[in-house]
C-alpha cells in the first residue's frame, strides 16, 4: 500500500492524515484500500457546570499566577518602547543632519550652475531639487520634536516604576543630544 503511494509521488501524510485525500487516492489512482471503519463526527467537549454552580477549583487556580506575569510583561513592553523611541530619535537626528548636508551641496551646485550660465531648464530643475531639500529640514525638525516628547514621556513612566538599566542611561544621553540639536536649530 505505501509502495503504491510512493509510486504516485503523493506524500504519505496526505493519504494518512485526511479523509478527503484518502478518498481522492482511492477514486483517482485506482488503489483499493479498505474503507475506514468509522470517522469521528464530533469531538469530545468537556461539559461546563450548570449556571449558578461554582467553577471547579482548577480554573480559579489557573488565573492567579498570571497577574505577576502581566505586570512583568508591561515592564518589558515599556523597556521595549523606550528602546524603540530612543532609536527613533537617533535615526531622525541622522536624517536631519543628512538633509542639512544635502541642502548645502545642492545650494553650492545651484550657485555653480548660475555662474556657468547653464541652461535655464536645468537651472530651474536644480532649484526645484534645492527647494525640496529645504522643505524636508523643517519637517524633520517637527518629527524630531514629537519623538523627543514621546521619549521623555516613556522615560518618565519607566522612572516612576523605579526601573533602571543601560536603556534608561542611553535614553537620557539621547535626550540631551537631541535637546542640543533642537536648541541649535532654533537659534
């Protein structure tokens, strides 16, 4: 029987595991297998206690140990959120610096094109590129300020729960770095 299934290149588990595939193999492949004696029509479902009666003590015992697990999961989630928001601030600072460099290079390129007396169409295209780069800097600053506020709120929440670690120290360092970037941008 198994040899014939292997000849058909049908995995044994598809034949063995499902009634539908079993019938397919018997009909289409011409293999004669004995019909299954009986297929289970309904799963055994444990009965619940009638209304008004107490649940078994096993169920009530299962619910009590999860309370400390939930609080530790929340603590892990806040640490995880702190890591995410810290890396978000770092990424936005990098983006801000790259956009500022891009504005400088595009401005130099535009000035050079004006000095050379380049084609007016090319000059206009270059000015559009410069305008788009300049437009990204204020947008990036707004995102940085919003990310800084989120990071401070998450850090305050973690400090309230008296958690400490390398993530907290790193977040504080990133906050001071971002605040200096924001202050230099405002002045």
